[in-house]
C-alpha cells in the first residue's frame, strides 16, 4: 500500500496556511529506515511523537505490521485515526493511544520519531528506548535543519554507543542511534523532575518537553500576581486551569483558595502527567482533577464561573493565533453567564479584540513590558 502524503490532514488540530500535516523530514525518516522497517518483524516498529500519522502510516505502507504508536497530543491521536480511515489503513495499527511507559518499548527493534525541540523530551524518550527496547534497537529521529542542534547528537550519544547522521535532503536530516547503553545509570533524577520555586513556595514537576519545564515562566508569574489580589470571581466554588502545562496555576489556586475545586486540562499527555505530579507534590491532589483533553471538550456548556488560561501561541514551530482562538471559543462555551476567563498573553499578539468578540467584555488587569493579563466576562 502506498502512502500519499498530500492526503494527510491535521484535523482536528488547527489547520491553515503554513500548517502542514507532514513535511520532508517525515519522508526522509521513512526512506532512511525503510530497510530496517521491512526486517523488524511483527510488532517490531514503534513510532514516537508522530505529529499526524505520517510516520506510522508510512511504516505500515513499507510493510511493517503491528506498528505501535505513542503520541503526546490528544489531537495527534485523533488526526492519525482519521488519516488512517481516510487513506484505507483502518485495522493496520495496534491501539493508537498507548501510554508512554516501559511496557510500550518491549521488543521494539526500530523506533521512528520526529526530533522534539526540547532536549529534555529527547532525553526522556531516548532513555526509555535504551533501557527497555530490544538490544539491537535503532532510533531514526529526524527534523528540519533549522530546528536541529549538535546538542541533540550529544543527548542521543549519552544513551547510545553510536549516533550516525544522514545526508541532508530538502533541508532535513536524520540521526540514527544504535548500540544502547543498557546499563547506563542516568546522572539526572528520574522523570518527572521536581524543582522548588522559592518565590511562589511551590513544587513544580515536569516531564520532558512540557512548556517551561520545572521552572515558572514570567507570563504565569504575572498571572498569579494578578490572581493573588482576589478579584477573580471570589465566590466561585470551582475553577478550570485550561492548557494547564505543569499545573502550576491549578496547584497555586487550590492552595490559595482552600474551598476551591480545580480542573486542570491539557491536550498533552506529558503535561497532564506533570500536572498530576505537581498537585501531589503540593498536597492538593484531592482538589485538583487533571484530564488530558482537547480544550474543554469534557466539560458541559455554561458550567464554570472561573477559567484561567496561559494560551500557547505555537503549533510545532509555527506561530499561529488559531490555537488561542480555539481555546477562547471553548472557554466562551463553558463559562456560565457572568463567569470570567482570566488570560495572560504576550502583549504584541494583541488578543484583546479576539477576546471581546469571542468571550465578551474584556478589561485589563495587569501589564508589564512583555505580557498582559485580562479578564473577559461572559454575557448573561
């Protein structure tokens, strides 16, 4: 079966000009790995962090059977499922949503993956593969040259005895790691890594690749300072930390307002796992419920009086406002009449008109040279 890359879609993720479902790096990874994929045997191919299915479906088209797939994003899982159905690959793959755990790696002889932009994410994945996959496993990890660094070779080299580099093609390259150092003892603590933030007196837990890692970004600090003043729907019994990342806002809210029950949600599996660990580390796990979901899809309309959001503004490497507007629309649906969305955003993005249009009347709460905090009220 031949894979037509042009037919792949990002749906249900944001689609638009400059947002493609696959690129030259996917095709180069598959070309470099073609021989290894063909000889991997049933269940011998594992795909990690495949954005929308190009690698998993491409490996299947090369003859792999029982391909296992782990995708961090819930939207990526759904895009793969829809692309598989659209292109006639239904039933060719094992379950599409597999947790990132040692059991996922067993018997994998070939691992295909896009190089994550985060070295921590690469380190976490490489360590899992080296420690739990077959002894002859090879990783074929590719990316666009503009996003690749020599540090990626070093991270792979810490876990594997050999790292080869492909020739560049169409501004892409592939790193091929083999000879896993099975008995290497990691110098760093196991994931998630936990760091104490003295200014907030908060423990922050993070798996590799989650935004800001185990530190707290300056936008979130401005948001928390604004929330500290107590103006954010003070009589709310529940709140939502939308696109929660490591769960810093959820944990802070639960600790600052002991009567509050908080829902934290993120489409990233590693973010959701980090948020659970952050809540537990701060003793508020009993009042913070964490879910992996696409926005607020699991919450009913008009059900919440307070939603807090630090929206992402990148889709992979592309700057795109569609991600934030999708979250604004979700918040507008879930907010009860009179409820408020408290949002921090990079000031040059000028989100206020979109918030006014999508959610409702918006007032500025705080501003510094880089970020703005606003509160948008849902009309009754």
